[in-house]
C-alpha cells in the first residue's frame, strides 16, 4: 500500500492536472473567437449592400491583424522558450547517463542472456 501511495504521489508531481501553459490556452481561445468573428463577417459580406462592403472588409482586416499579432507573439514566446531550453541542455552533463546506457546496451548484447541477479535464479 505504501509503495502505491509513493508511486501515485510521484505521478502527481510529474503529471500535474493543471496545465502549465503560461496562459496559451486563453490566447488560443481568443484566436478562436476572432476566427469565429471572421466567419460571421464572411457570411455578412454575402448580403451587404455595395456601399457597406468597405466597412465590413475594414473590420475583417482589423481582426486579421489581431490574429496575426497573436500568432507572432506566440512564435516569439516559443522561440524564447526553445532558446532557454537549449541553454539549459547545454549545461547538463549527460556523461553518467550515456555511460549507464552503454553499460545496459553492452550487457544485453545479441546472443547474451539479459543480466540477472548474482548467482542466477532457481538456486536455493
């Protein structure tokens, strides 16, 4: 029972139920709203008298500019995060992990039995 609680606690720490997206979900929601508005404007254009077309198109252009600005901001943010992650990864020493992986790969080379407990199984 204790092992299960420890495992569950570790899972909660690694897989948070709360998204840590830095507010991106709200940004996506806002973009979806703008796109819905654009779709309405398209429908509106079909029945608008000619003198009012320019006004509808101006609103559409303004919405497109807002959508574009949101996308550009998201790209800049992602670029910054990627740069930060790259900087962090450059500082990590993967040497011990690589050595352990090589040991594991060498221990389970083709034609060899997988490593087991010392003394083998079935003795006793």
